[in-house]
C-alpha cells in the first residue's frame, strides 16, 4: 500500500487556522490526559506524561523553547507560540494554579512527582467550555499539525485520512459523544492533492 505525507503548505495553513481559534494554551494537557484515558479505558488513575507528549507532537527544534504550540490568547506575539523545554513548569501539580482551566476538566488523585489524574465524567463538555471558549475544535487542521511528520498508508488519502488517524491515535470512536461534543469535521479544504506519496 502506498505511503503519503502531508504537504508542508497544508501543515502551515492548518497551524495558522488553529492559532486563529479560541483554544486555550493548556489544551495539549487535556489532549494528553484524554489519550491516556482512551488507552487505559478509564478516567481515573491516569499518568500525565506531558514531557513525552510534547516531544511527540509539538517538538520542532532544539534549545530552550523547542515546542511550537498553535494555541494562544488574543493579541499574542509570535514568540509566544514557542513553548519552553520545562513543560513541568506549566503542568506539574506544584505549577498549576487552582484557577487553571485544566482543573475544570479533571483533578489530581495523587500529588507530587508521580502525580495521578482523574478526568471528570463530562470532561469533553467541560473541555469545550473551559479550554475552547464553547467552540468545537476542527479535527482536520488539528490532526494535520499533530501528524505533520507521520506517514499515512492508504490507497487514496483525503481529509478523512486525518480524521481516522486522529481517532486511532486518541482512541475515539467517531460516534463517541466525547468526540462529537468537542470536535467538528468537514470544515476544511484538505484533499488528496495535499498529500505527497513517498
């Protein structure tokens, strides 16, 4: 079966599409916990591997600020899109303020270096409200950015390829209420011509 990668231009466009959306800077933390919950098939006793998660999906260069994160605030400076190497400085229990929106979707079950987390039962609804300003996140540009270095083994790639990859990677069923509550599909111009055969 042929293998494809995304064209760099569509990745770039997807990145800026995400920057323009009202998605909170801590949304990657929720994605990390949700992925762990899906893999473990539970909402409690979750390991929060934020360092590995950032290395896998957001690392773009070496140095003090290796991570490029397309979620920010209004009136941002482009330098604010770069996230520093000390991810624990944002996500460790000792770093999170009680008012952080991440603590609106879940809570610590165990504090300290080996902290464990629990997502609330309605975490997708809460994530939409507190991390996405009540808006749904379009899956295709999110997947295009997260999977910018991935190869897709398909006969005929399309935007649907990205949706399927996202669902597999983050352990969603497309009809899952957690998925339909938080994400939207079909609002993209990504098509087969945006994939390059290896």
